[in-house]
C-alpha cells in the first residue's frame, strides 16, 4: 500500500496538469514503513525524452540520483516515481515496464483534457515482465 500526503499529492497533480499535453515525471520521497509506504514529498523532474513527450517520459539518471541524495539528507527514502498519461488511462504500459525498477512504486496519473482524472500505483517485478497493482491512497484536501 502506498499513501500520498496532501502536499506531495497536490504537487504531483499540479505538475501533471501543467505539463499536459506532455507526460510529466518526478520522484516521490518518503518513508518505508512495515505495512505501507508514505509519500511526504514530491519532486517534479524534467521529462528528458527527446521524441514525442506526449507519449513517453524519460528520467535523467543524474536527476534521480540527486533526488535520492536530497531524500537521504532529510532522513527520507526515494520510494517511487510518478508520471502522467495525457488523455489516456492510468495503466502500466510495456514501455513503462521496460524502463521500470523493481524496488520503486510507480504511480501513473491519468490527465483527461488537462485535468486530473484518476491514478494507480504499480510494483514492477525484478524481470520487468509484469507489474502488479498496489493499493493507492491520497489525502484529499
Ligand atoms: Zn506510462
């Protein structure tokens, strides 16, 4: 289970709506507890994909590394990656799977006509062959 606090959730939705019709991406920082992950901070990152950014996103490894470092200096962990699907459902695509990492939660936000519609979280396996859904809770303000 992954729970996203109000502030990071607003950051993620705002970033996704602002970057629409392109895909946005970013890092989620927080704490790994026994029975759930809690996101306390979200860091918008640049979609570095050089092709059509409405259909794909790419994170720079150095951006992710910087986010990981920033988390650690504050006693937090990098616990996941978020990205948006403009005018598309929040499913986990084959491309998403191909570029996934098994130790992170992947939250996908569906943005329809520029507005947040729904979101889902996924846990990819180590072989990048499948990603199971994960219960996602966010705090509505
Ligand atoms: Zn995707």
